[in-house]
C-alpha cells in the first residue's frame, strides 16, 4: 500500500468532506460533508450514491459505523454541538444522550 494504485471513487458533488467510514459488511462507503451539510453513502465502486441525512443537519464532522447493529453515529459542530445516531439507511435519526 504505497498509494500507487489510488482510484477516485466519488468525484463530484463534494464540498468539504470531513469524515469517511467503510461498512465492511455491506461494502459501502459513507462520508460526512460539512460544506453540503449531508451524510451520503455509495458502493465501494462509487455506484448507487445516495444522500442519507440532510434535514436539520449542520456541520457534520466525525462519522462512525456499527454495521453489526446497523447504526451510524456522527457529531455535528454548530451553535449547538451534538452527537446523533441513525440507522445506516438514514432513517430513525435520534439525538444521543
């Protein structure tokens, strides 16, 4: 792994991607973009790209996956910093305590 075989997976529609995470079970790539205020997913080959979370999302920063339980977690940095959780398909967004 020296970087000589690097390939571009997602090339457009990105502004400021801050965090990426790989779902090693389903072979998906997730990322949080603070410029677009979105969390997105695509297959590892870049296909099937989809916006998962965007409503009421401000400055998503860190992103972590728990594919064993089907959750993703992220922190959002704005005037009211918070940590949220959702199903890995973007449904059931909840504020964690």
